């Protein structure tokens, strides 16, 4: 049992390493822009392209890997992340770094899906939710510690040291997978039909739900994707303060996640609809206090608490419509949330280049309003009759977990 617990922790460490690789770039974009000699908006594509590749390839790569020994898939995926971080640390060419943002992005959704399935399979059925929750905790810890620590290392040591940190974390996870994860070939009885899983995409309501997820993540990352620039250029915080704020942001996300989970258990639809409204209010607050150092500190904490909800709210929202194909639903969530990140960072970069960093908040406001409108359409009486009425009860999430029980 102790070895099983260590295996689940290794999988969580892998998730932490992947999130640190993906989102750690957010905190070092100013350094990347300066050292590689590219504009901030071009540097932003190192975040956006990563997300775009996940969005395009996620469901397909996950389906293709569904029949392969899970240990081999996990080890190969995390090894690619370790290698990519080493390339970031060594290269001085923007094009090389961009190329090695594409490669690991292909393996990102595969690792998540397989890690969750492996964690659930390793423990008794009654402990499956706890195991997947532990694995997903790597996401929150990645935001809380991985992203700000990457920023801190880049600011106080060097940009290369920040990426070597990511390489080390992923290397440790790779060795842990080789040591602790048993060989786990997938028996034919556990392989689901591709057609049965893909059939959920024939439902019009599913595409409205997917669109709202894309818009929610665009609202989140059109501003968060350039948070370091915003705090530096608008609030005039130095590198130390920016790192501290990003760490505080991530820590508050952990608390906010559980708060939103509790709200979802009480009223899923009400919490989902309220989320873009909260985003809108937060972005208005950020615009109002952006140039003011002291008020911006608590504003960042409020921002982090609200930002955390987008992950679990969107996952629960999409999982309700994909409850009969939960694994494929999970890949859809990963894919389309990253499409939202791509759209958000692209629009945010354009707004910053054309109008300045302070105007980023209005990009978030626009996406929040759009998300609210699509949610209203999804919940219209016509759509309600199409699915037999709006269910107030919380359905299992995309990985079989109940919303609010996942530390994302």
C-alpha cells in the first residue's frame, strides 16, 4: 500500500513538472523577450503555441495511446518534457525554443489522461477519487510553486537556471515512474470503441458547452498570460515583487479551488453562470487599481481566488455533458481549455502591443461577457428540452471524480 501511495505521488510530481513547463513560461516571458531579442507578443506565443498544439491534437493523441502499456506512455511523455526543458536552457534561438514548445505539447494530454487512469487503477475502487485528486493536486501546486519559483530563478540566477529546474523535476518524475509504476498493458476488455466516444460530439449542446469553456479560458489567460508584464509595466513592481505576487496568486488558487468546489456541489449551474460575472468584476478592479502599488497587492489575491475557479468550474460543466464518455470528455476539456488559452494569449498580446499593458483587463472583460452569453444559450428552454431538462445534481467529472474533489 505504501508503494502504491508513492506511485500516486510520483504521478502528481509528473503533473507538477508538466504544469511548471507549460505555465512557468508565463513568469519568465519578459526575460525570454529580452534575451532572445523578440517582442513581448512574440514571446507570448511560447505560451499560446503550446496550448494550440494541445487543443488540436489532444483528443486524437489520447485515443491513439489508449491501448499502449501505461508505464511506457508515462515514461516516454515525461522524458520528452525533461529533454525540452534542457533545450530551453541551452538555446539562444527563439525558433528552436518555439519548436520545442510544440513537441512536449503533443504528450501533455496523453500524460494527464494516462496518469489519472493509472492512479485510479492502482487503488481499490473506493479510493479512486482520492488517488485522482492527489494526481490533480500537481496542477495547483504547479501554479502555486512551480510558476513563481521559475520566475524567481530567472530573476535572481539566470533564465537557464529556471529551465534546468523544470528539467530536474521532470527527470525525477521519469525515474520515479520507471521505479514505482508497474507494467500496465491495457486488456482488450478495457478498450472503448472510438466511435462510441466520438459520438458525444454529435450533440449540439455539447458544442455550446465546449464554446463556453473556450471563452472562459480565454477570459482567464488573456490577462493572466501577461501578468508579469502587467505587474511590471502598470504597477511598476520589480522582479522580486512580481515573483512574490505570482506565488501568492498560486497559493490563493489552492484555497479558491476548494471554495468553488463547495459551491459547485451546492449549485452547479448557478456557480457556472456566476463565474464569468466574477471574472468581469475582477478585471474591472484590476484596471481601476493597476497603477496603485498598495491596492494592487490585495487585488492580486482576489484575482487568484477567482482565477482558480475557472479550472474546476469548466471541468464540471463539460463533464456533465460527457458523463457517458468520461475519458474522452477529459481529453476534450484539456484540448479546448488550451484552445481558450491560445485565443486568450493571442488577443491579450495584440491588445498589449496596440494599446498598452493596462488595457489587458478589457480583453478579459470581453471574453467574460461572451462566455456568459453562450452559457445563457446553452441553458435556454429549447436546449433544456433537448437534453431532458437542466440537471441540478452534480454529475461525475471527466475522470469519474465528483466536481470539487479535484485539486485542479
